[in-house]
């Protein structure tokens, strides 16, 4: 009897310490949700409820409070409590009796990885964009009830622990915030791997047959990514969930979380999504190791009130990007030839950028708060000063992998060592830790050279030599003339549509974004096709007389054509047997 009484006491105490939330969608047609939250047994005199300003997986500020209205706070008796606004993100509540209830309306109409969307097709919820929190109560467990629209046949899918079909549990605030939720009339498929369940939730208007085909691709990706690390992570509650929403009202995005990922796009499977969306599956699932558990120190502990900056995104995001298409090839989803073609765009973007002179990969990572879906109204000069850490890191991952393969080693084994040292024990890492792991694996001289030259500095590896190791050519057409500006047709001519890259012919000629080219060598030019046709008749070194409009005034300048800086990576048909064997080993199914 004494045991039962103690159990009931501790259960009642635990329940009293649980924050309870609910959300309903009666006005989904107008993108509104009504949220209610109860905070019991509050000891602090004043309670400050906040909306997040950041979100797991994003590296910039997002002001979720802007979509909140109709805020009301009450006590345990239902009496209205005084509320003030100490800042734009918070609501200060006073004179409570130990229980604080809040209620507010949320407008939500962007279905991606960062925001929430409520309409008659679904309730797609990123939790930081939806629910408030109280700092002092962040370690309490949370129970949330999703009041689904039964008339729309909605069901709940999330990494949260289920209590019932609509009620779910999180052990603390961070886990709750890290648990995106899709509520819709979705399809679901799953398979077991090494004693854990891999689920794929699909909100898509297509057929079951399309889903079956897509799911087989997903299974192959999971198996090949597991092969890189040698094992799956231990997913909480033994389940990993893909939350895919491929609907015309969604936004293209992918966002990793601890035991799940959001995958969104405007293309359903039957309308291009079968081919175009699978790369995001590969990228985001790789994050369940690299980022979610092999975790940079800059993201720990995650702070929902400010931006979380990391110096390691070239590794966390960039190396994940390197594996994105490599895994598709290893899984047999794309051919080796198609994989090699995918290297070209990223390589040229990174190699030909003038931004190397301003920031190294670490410093590019630190630019994330300004570029990761961040918003600003003033123009920036990213074309000349920034290289995406996704792309930069991807090309560095290629260089490191091929450099290791010259020594009979490979990047897979290095990633596995990072998993063993930092991911599996969940010990956050620094840039120095990556170098130390590489030194242990490949030697201190090798690691020091790679980090000194390509991470702490912005020097470029010798890709021509490295690609040759696996039987690939790196070539350049030195006879094709290059103009060097992004242009779009307008009634009066060709408008320069973005900042011009430094040291290109157009840049050196003094052209600038917003200028409109009206004629070239006296010939009226109004389409990019007409310009391309003219350039085909020119040679490298030729000068063109450019007439253009700037702020309504006509001006002239001379532009000297140079050789096109674009490189092409192709499979070398004359590669040696050793090089072919190296390529096959690099690309083979694991």
C-alpha cells in the first residue's frame, strides 16, 4: 500500500510539473491556428512567454513573433491576467496564482522547414514557429494535443513520443522544439533496419505506385549512408521519420532534426518530384549522423532567442553536400556519368569565385546568419564576397577524399572516426577536433597541410591532379570568348541582372547591375540569344563597343573578351587500369 501511495504521489507531482499545450485548426481555410498552453506550479512572480527567434537546422534569425495575435493570459480560475510587452518577442504576465494559461492565434502560411503552414490540405508545423516557451520552465516535460480536423481525415506524424493518436510527449523544451509535425491525410510506408524503424510519411497527391517506387529509392539511400558510418544512430524511441510534403502550396526546403527530417517541394512525385526531390532525402538523412550527433560546438547549447553561429558549417553542411549525390550514385539512383556531371556546376561556382580573397571556409561558415534564408532590404555584394559553405565544403570534401585515396585511405573512414569520437558519444567538436581526427587517421603532416592551406587559408587544391587519380579529366575551352555578366532581355535591351563578378570583362569595362545594354558594336541587342550568336563570331581578345543606359543616360564603353573560365569534369576514356579501378572503388556500392 505504501508503495502505491508513493507511486501516486510522484506521478501526481510529475504531472503537475508537465506543461500542456493544444492546437486547433478551425479556421484553416484562412491559415489560422489557435494555440493554448498551460504552465502549472509556477514559482516565479512574473512569467515571460516568448516566441523563438531561431530554429534548429537554420543559422539565421527568423522573427516568428510577427505572426502572433489575440494573446490572452488567465490564471487557474480563468481570470484575465495583466500582460505587457518588454520586447517584440515576449509577453510578460503578472499577478498569477501559480498557474498561467495563455491563448493566442497564429497565422501560418509557408510550408517549409522553418515556418508553419495551415490550410485545408494540412497543418505543417515547425514547432519554434508555432509554440511559445518560458525560459525558466525549459526542462519540464511537455504534452501536446493536436486537435486534428477529422472532417479532412487528418492524422499526426512526428518524432514526438505518442500517448494517443492526437496526444504526444516531449521530455523537455529542446526536444519539443526539434520535433516538426505534419498533420494531413498522408500516406506512410516503413521498414525495419537493425532493430529500428524507418518511416516515410508522404503528403502528395500522387498514386500509391509512385510512392512505392520512391520508397525503394529511400531504402537504398538509408542503407548506403549507414554503410559510410557502419551503423545507424540510436534513434530516440527506436524510430526515424521522414516528413515529406510535395504539394504545390509548399515551399522547396529540407531541414534535419534529431530523429526526423522535413522534406518539402512544390513538385509532387508525378510532376518531377520523383527525380528532383530525392537529393534532399539523401542530404537530410546524412545529417542524422553529421550535424545532429557529430555536432559543432557553435550549435550547443542551442539558443532559441538569438542566432547560433558555427565555424564548422563547411564540414557539417559542406561534407554532407559532398555525399548527397555520391550516395545517389552508390545507391544506383543515378549513373556514374550523371554523378560526374553533377560536379561541374559546384566546382565552377567555387573555383571561379573571387570571394576566396575575403574569407576562408571557417569565415564563410560564420557568414551563415546573414545568408541562411536571412532577410534584408539593402543590396549586398555576395557575388564577389561569399561562397556557400554547402558548395565550398562539398568541393573540399571531394579534394580531401581524393587526396586520401592517393594514400590508400578514404573519406568514409574519416567520417566513421568522427562518428566514433564525437557522434556516438555525442561530444561536440571544434575545427581543431576535425584536424586531430584527420591527423590520427592520415598522419599529422597530411592533416596540417590540408588545414593550413585549405581551411585556415583559401588556397585551392590541385583538382586536375586529384581528379586524374580516379580517371577524370578537368579541361577548359580556351578559345570560347567570355562576356562575364548575367543578363536578361528587356524592351530597351539587355539588363545586367546581378552584381558583376570581379575581374570579368564586363566588370573591367565598368558595367554594373541595373545597366541596360542597348547595342554591341552598333547592333541592337535585346535578347541573350542574339548576344550569344554575336559572341560565337568573335575571338578571345576581341574588343566590343558597348552602348548602355544607366539611370536613363546613354553611355559607352569598350569590353575586351577573354577565354571562358568554365571548367568541365568528364570521365577519361583513356584512363589507366589503375585509375579506372580507383574510380570504381570510389563509386562502388558499399
